[in-house]
C-alpha cells in the first residue's frame, strides 16, 4: 500500500487509507468489465478515483458463481436490453426515500473474482466481502483468499452472515462461522451486522472470536406490494431496504452498540451521502463511514448527472481526509492515525 499518509487510520488491525470507504455491491468488484457501460458498477463510479477511498468493498462473493435472483450474464446484445432492464426491475426498485433490492448474492464466485478482477484493482485498498451457507463454506472462502492474497495486501475480509434477501437461517451458522473461519484468516476480519437481528449479541460474540471490526448496517428486510394486485414488487417477495430511508436506523444501531459497551471499531453504512451524514455517524460512535446506495444509485435519467455526483464525492473525500472525529465520545474506541499507532 506504499507510504503512510496522515489520513491513514487503523481500525484495530484493519488499515484504511482514510475514514471513507465504499459499501459492498454498488461498485461490483472494484473494476468494470470492459465496455462503455461499467457493467455491475454504478455509472457514477466512472467519475471517481476509487484508489482514493479508505477501502473499496467488493460485492459479496460465494464459493460457487451464483445468478442469485438476477443474472451473471454480461454478454447482452443491444436487442436484449429491454429484457435485462425488466429483470433489473424485479430485483431493485426505488422506494420511499430509499431502495429495495433482492439480488440474492448474484456474483461470479471467489475463484473468478481472484483470477479476473482482483489483479486489476491492485491500486485500491480492498475489503473482500464473502458469504456462505455454512461454516465450512466460509472456511473454503477464507482459504481461497489466503492462498491468493498475501497478508497485508488487502484491508480485510468482510463476513456477510446477515443478508436479508438470501433466504437462509444465518443465525444458526454464526457461531460456527466465527469459531472456524475467523482465526483461519491471514487478513483481519470484519463482521457485517444486520439491523433486524440481535446485533449487540453478534458484536460481542464477534469480539470474543477475534473479529477486528464491525460494519453496520446491512439492508433492512422490507416488502413492497402493488396496491392494485397485491403482487410483490420483487421476485423474491422480500428485499433489503437501503438509502436515505435507513439512515436513522443505522445511527440507532451504531449508537446502541456503543451504549452496550461494544468497543470494536465500527464502519457505518446506511444512507450516507454528505459530509454531515458522516459527521452524524461519527458522533454516534462510528470510526469510519461507508458510501452505499444514497451515493451510487440514481434513477436512469438521474445518472445523467454522474459527472456532477463524481465531483461531489471527490469533495467529500477531500473533507474526510482532513477530518478528525470528535474525541472519544464512547470511551477508548477511536481509531488512531497510523502515525500515532506506530509511535
Ligand atoms: C443493490 C444493492 C446490493 C447490495 N449487495 C450487497 C452485498 O452483496 N453484500 C453486502 O454485504 N451488502 C450488500 N448491500 C448492502 C450495502 O452494502 C449496505 O450495507 C446497505 O445498503 C446500507 O447502506 P446504504 O444505505 O448506504 O446503501 C447491497 C445494497 C444494495 C443497495
């Protein structure tokens, strides 16, 4: 990662270039498939230098490639575009000041990611998000990352044991995942928390298992129906709510974690778009903040403003690089600048 800059911070063992990171998914694997449209990535990302972020989190990767509730196909001819957009509308919709999605872990699989995408993102600081349906799958994923990525080359591996639109009882595997997979990783592990679950208990169990940091929050399980027909908007019926609508929920979760005495560093994500959003989360107890749907998603016509949005994100990056969070509001949990950490 080169020389430490003043903005660099450590959250426990997680080393970030600054306190502003990007959330899992909306930037895909951190690099576009070749072509005019950055397939799998927000068009806004074209106008932002991703290597400037504290870290870029990949979309969640599984052992095998998955279509999830969408598709992994990237070779759509122009005449197939209407079908593609129709499908897209069954997994992602704008709603009530936010977005509801159910991609269901649509991804190329860990092997293809490490082979085809990761080598093209070496200029970035990466958090690799992994998800599985058993402790054994998490072990397999951790082993795959260990085998390809030397220690210190990425910021962390993020465990997604909390997705609300993959129909699985994650609660039943959490302890096994923490027991079997955390200590095995040669990279720091971040646990991503669900706002719909007992996140305080999960955070405590994570700390006991050696997890380095927490990400809060994953999307909020949600439902929209067509009022005329009663049909669900999304093919999966339930989806995950994100964006501005969930910001107060994200703030509640971060604040409650701190009030409960959780001292692990927290990366906050939930409706963040502006500098004041970031400051609010820092006050609540976050150590870093993460840009998700409020920053990267727009209506189709809204994407025409991508260059402008890119400028806004660059300005936000500059401000966060210079920002020092308020002195420890919740005890000894603040991340230290790297310079202090070493001295
Ligand atoms: C379209 C979409 C896809 C997402 N996919 C993932 C995913 O693959 N893995 C994951 O951990 N979180 C995923 N998330 C959740 C985000 O990383 C984030 O936790 C959540 O959206 C809350 O932050 P936000 O309101 O800033 O978007 C996804 C969110 C959206 C909107």
